[in-house]
C-alpha cells in the first residue's frame, strides 16, 4: 500500500478530516475538510505534500465547511459528493449558523460523483460508491489495494448514521451498508466521519443496527 493516511479531527464535532498521500508522488487529497482551514494547511506544510484535490463524502457543514477557505488558497478541484447533496451545500451558511460553527459559504464542486466513478490521488485510485441514507448524495471512497474505506457518516464503530435530517432514509442507509459496503470484505478497515476506525467484519458481527447478515 502506497497510500498513507492521517486523520485530522476538526470542528467541535471532531469530524475526521483525512489526509491521503500517494507515497510515490507526494501528492495529496483532503477528504472532508469540515473546518479549521489553518490547521489543515499547517498539516499539509508539515507533511511536505502537494495538495492535488479535495474529496467530499456528503454536504453536511462539518464535512465541507473549510472548502471555500482552502479553495482561495489552493486552486485545486473539489470532487464529490453526488449531485443529490447539492441542497445541503447550498444551505451550508445556514448549517454553520445553526450548529454555531465558523462561517462558510456555498460552492459548486468541480465534479459531482456517481456510483462506479473513480478518483485519483497521485498514482493511487479510489473507487466511488454511492451510499444514500444519511444524505441522499452520500458517497464512500474505497482504496482496494490498501483495503481501506472512507465512509463519512454512513457507518460508525457500533453505530450507523443519523437519518432524521431532511431526505434522510433509514432503509436506504441499511441497504447501502449491506449491499455496497459489507461485500467489499471483512478485512476492510474503514475510517468513519466521527470516532474510531473499525473493520467491516467487526461491524457485520457486532453492530446492532445492521442486523444478521450472511
Ligand atoms: Zn453528516
Ligand atoms: Zn458528520
């Protein structure tokens, strides 16, 4: 595996912004830069990497809040989430006010993602899985060679994403987990949007929200 991973929790929600670095090229992506842009820029400098793109799992403010500030500093493309989350991004300023977070502003991603797309970090390729339920346009990034998934707020260790927001759907969420995530393999480690990492195998057996699964 030549993709290195550093988790940088940001915002009062301790959202797991993740720095992905292609070791061969030292090119990097930030996944879900939800806030604290100065902290994220310092992490890039400290790592000595070149930011190549920003990847977004979904449109909630704690996952996208620092995008405008990063974009002013680095003219890199923003990829994701799925277009179904456009309404969340348009409402980002209201979301920030509602939760008492730093100001943010709406933006248009350079590329909306769909199921089956791939995204690039240097020479490394990640698969895009559309996993609606927490939000309708939520996507997951899967690095097959590294057996690593970045699942945003779809799945957590011992829990699953909230579905009580506008256009959330619990049935869709469980279907996303069962039909799109668990089949990737028990050995896959995932980094959730909040809290500690786990594996799909551990969750398949112990997560009370997923239910029995063959
Ligand atoms: Zn969320
Ligand atoms: Zn979140």
